[in-house]
C-alpha cells in the first residue's frame, strides 16, 4: 500500500459514499476499486461463458441453484416455511 495526495470532488465523494455505504475517503476508494475489479472479473466470466468455455447440464445448474437457496434461506429445496 502507499499513501498519496489527490484532489477529490467533495460532492462526488459524498454521492459515492452514499451509493457504496462507506464512510471516509480511504474506505470509499478501496470499495470502489474492489467493485471495479469484481466487475471486470464478471465480464471475463461472461465472455468465457459466451465462448462456450463452461458446459453445465440443466441438472447441474438446478442443483447449484438449490444449494444457493439452502445457504441463503436455510431451507431445503421444496421445503416451505
């Protein structure tokens, strides 16, 4: 890491802090950097998928969705609250 001096538009900083839910310049800049990096990684994954680099069956996709549902809701597939 390094420490540097930059000129920042205060209004833009306030708006970005509000959007990102951050507080302070360092936290806001680091979160913005993280989101840009994640966004680029997602774009690369989408590109790879468009080029057919991933091949999943419908059953594999549905199983992954079921696992995600379990993790986020604590419910098993088909289980109702």
